[in-house]
């Protein structure tokens, strides 16, 4: 995998010769063909100095090739990022995508099998105490001051309320370089550097629901009997279920992200009753399943992830990521550094994280409909029209393209849910891990078996 | 001299080693882990019975096992019925051996694609806006799409029958082919009608094949999780699916305990089949 990436990058650098930096020839020892190396070297001759001046990153990795092993959930483990990182920094990223359960386990049990962990905040809450990650010194994070405050103080604007669940700011900091105890307020030691986050809601087929959808409880409408679905990943599904139950007035939670046993019982009993009444068509577990259910018309309203909505729409089928009155269920992920990293590798990890926040990746993620942690740098890497569409919620002036260059929205379209502030400002709860996790999972399995 | 004595052991050694490494050892590990303890992210070596206790005392387990047994019985009955008559037709109604082989190979054609693909291809066919519903509606037979076709027990059983019937056809066909045709002629000469020949001659002689086919189908259905998950749309549970969920949640000891229970249950079923039919005649 890394070998391939290396070769591809080498070839590209040789061909395009543009934006070349010294970094590109770094993998010389790591198996680039002789021809690629020569061409790369030629490109380097002309561009090395200029390239560095533009990106402003040191070239130490060119002499001393560094590989960082990163693993995490599929959303942000993108090959494009590995390639660009190789090109800009000369750091080879080996990416492994796993599901969130496997990720949690690996952080705890195989501490030496990774250098960078790309995990969600609720996973961080679960695994940081295992001591396999080291907190990062924010003094070394170049754009720390510009990180969206959701991840530091927890407040998007000074007036906002911190949402329920595992809000990122509650697990973002520890008290010292060796501490495992989460600090209530920002300190110098950060557990995860945020990379990617979003606000999730229900997806609908506007052509088939036949009425405006305003609340989470609309999924219970008898008109949609046998045409709804929720996702069957217990830790996330239970949150969607909680949003539905609260909206329908079944129960009012003290904290949806940390239910009591009684609250879990009420929620699951209600789900079982709803399931037996035939309200659900199916439960999905993977991205593609949710896309197929929606695209085929088997369901008309269901839990969904934003790229799945885009995927349905790209088939020419209308699909809306419907904003709801009760707000969104948000999630976020970040990069953590393994405990065993030190010396040059640790420096490279910081280098990589600083690069991650420096704009290119941010723009890439924003263009997928996610949000990036440092908005100011991402803005510089997007066209004003793209920025206005994705972040300000304004109608697109031109066609909006995906990072791969496919038309996602035609001119005139408006993003579902509006601007960044409208969406991230209306978060009702964050994905979380509960104290009664094991009990919840057992009851959830009962729901699925019922 | 000594070589003569150890030669049989040497000959048996490769298979013994393979079975030890790939069958006995993994099962021993599963049994061992089933007694371990776990929390949400780790498992610890221990010797506790909580995994078995939690599994056996939970009503969900019982319901899931019953559901799995229900699938097993239905699928077994349908595959036996279909499988027997397909084999019967091939063995007794097709005269030329070449034609028999050709038709038998035709039966195996679906196996040229992966069973997951064969299963998933039912989904667009049976769906609300699928081919079947659309055709029925165009023909004017129904006004509303039939909802029970997909994401239901019906869909699960249908897909399993489709996937597993051949496992019934093959062994039954094999036993039927070995029946001495003279026996059937003798029965006819003795005045037996077609039904009597079937029940008194063919069925008793086909028993070993039926038993082998039944073992295949029963073990396959009992252990299935992917068909149940896809065809029921995640709405039904099976033991295999329950284990898959536990593994996904890192509850390996619980999954191992479940696996041991399932293994015991399936072995009991197989033992029961073998009690009724002596399949060694077949081998």
C-alpha cells in the first residue's frame, strides 16, 4: 500500500513537475524506480527552493524518510490526503481504515501498531485512560489559536450552550503531559487535534414523504409505516433513538449521551414496540446499505450520514438532509499521537498535524460536506463561491464540484441546513459513550432480536 | 522393521497435523476464551462462568435460538422436498448418463458466482419497487406492492433455499444413482405400485443421502449470519448474527461462549441424524 502510494506520487511529481518539493524524492530509499528518482531529482533541481518557500515546511524528511502509521475510521482515512502529505512533507502515511469498535480495541491493545490514531471523541473518552496516547503540547500546534472553539471551550459562539453527550471539549484536554485525567477547561495538553466533524440528521426522500418534515418524531408517522429505518450501530443508533423519543415526548433525558438504566429501558422498550408495529423497513449498518435503502425507495425517511445523501443525489434521486427543530446529532474526530513516538518521528507527527490544519486538507474536507477544524486556512484554499456555498449556506453561483471533480450541486442549489453557524450551532447532542454502555448494548441487541 | 511399524503413523501425520492446527487448536482456543472476562475494550484471562450465565439466562438468546431453529426446520423441509424431487428426476427420468451429468452440472451453475452475490441479487428483485412487484402490478394482479417479499422471514427462507438446495440434491442424487435398478423391477414384478416403490424401496435406500444432505443444510443454516442480516434487513436475529454483533462490540468471550453452545447444539443435531440413519453405508 505504502509502496504503491510512494510510486504513484513519484510518478506524478515527475510528470507534473509542479508544486514539487524536496519531499517528493524522499522515498528514494523506499523503493521508487530509478527513472522516477532521476526525474524527481530533475524536478527537484528546478523547484526545490521555490516549493519550500511556498509551503514553508522543512525538508529534513527528505534526507531521513519518515513513515507514520495512521489508522482510524473510514471517513478521514483518505488516500488523497496521504498523497498530498507525501508531496508536501515527504512523510509517508500508511493508512488503515477500521470500524470504530476495532479502532477502540487497537488503541488499547496494540499500542505499538500505530503512530497516529484518527479517532472520534467518544472513542477518546473510552480509550485515553489506557495510556497509549500522549497528549500534545499546544505550543507546538501552529494554528491552535484558530481551532474552532467547539473543541477548546465548547462554545461555538460565547452565547452557545454546550450540547449533551461526549462534547469534544470535555475530552480535549488533560491536566499535564503524563496525565490521563480530562481537564474541564483548556490546558496546554491536548488529547486530540480535531480534524473532521459534522452535524447529522435524518435523510428524507422529498418526492415520497409528501409532507414537510420538521421533527425527529416525524419518523414515527403512521403514514411512513414500513418505510423508515434507523442505523444499527448501537452507540450511534441509540442517540438517534433518543432524539426521536424526546421529540415524541416519550421521555425527557437528563443527558442523552449518558442515559440511566431506566432511560435506556424506556428508549429500548419504545423501539421494540415501534418495531413490532411494523414502523421500520430495515436497519442498516453500512454506508452502502443506507444509500441503497433510500435510492430504491424502500425507505423514505431514515438515519443517514451526509456523504450518503450526496451519494443518493448523485444517482439523480432527490434526497434531502433535513434540518429538524430539535437540532442535530453531531460527531467529531481528531488525530492523537501514540505514546511510543519520540525524536524525529514525534517531530514528524507534529509536522503532519500542523500541515493537516494548514488549509489544503481543510478545504478538501469542507468540499465533501464535512467541516474542518481551522476554518481560516481552509477558506484560503477554497474559491469564494465554494466557501459561500459550503460554509455560509448561500446559493451556489456556479456548479459545486466534489474533491474528485464530479458535479455535486448545480448552480443555484443551497446546502441543506444552511450555514456553518446554523448547523453546528444547533447541535443537540454529540456521539458519546455511556457509563451504562454494556447494559445499553445488551438491550439494543434485544431490540434487534425482538 | 521399525519403519513398517511407524509407516501408518507417518501416513496419517499430515492430516492429523492439519486438523490439529486448523480445527482442534482454534476450537480449544474458543473454549478457553469463553471462560475469560471482558470489559468494553479488553479481554482478560480468567475462569468465570458469567459468559455462559448471561447467554443462557437471557430471554434474547432463547428467542434467537428458537428463531434460528425455525429457519433451520423450514429450510430443511423445503430443500429436502425440492432436492429429493430434483435428484429423483435426474436419477430415474433422465435415461442417458451424459444427459444426467449435463443436467447435474446445470444445477451447479449458480455456484459459479459467490453466494453473497446470489443472495444480494434477490434484493432488487423482491423490493418494493423491484422487478416482481412491478411485473405483478403491471399485470394488474395487485394494486399495492407486496411488502412481505423483502426484509422478512419469507425473504430469508427463500434466499437460504436458493443457496442450499444443491447441498441436498448432490448427496441424494448420489445415493439414488447407486440403487440397483433390478430392485425396482423386482418390486414392480411383485405388484408394487409407483407410490409403494417410492416408500418401500427408494426412500429407505436414499436415507444415507438424505442424512448427509440434511447435515449440510442444518449446519449451514444454523451458522448463517449474512443471509439473515441482508434478507431480513437487520430485522431478524440468528445465532450467527448475535455472535457477529458481539464480536463487533469486542465482546469476544461472550461470542466464544455462544459459539460453544451453538457447536454443542449442532453436534447434537448431527448425532440425532446419525442415530436415525447409518451413513457409513454411503461411504
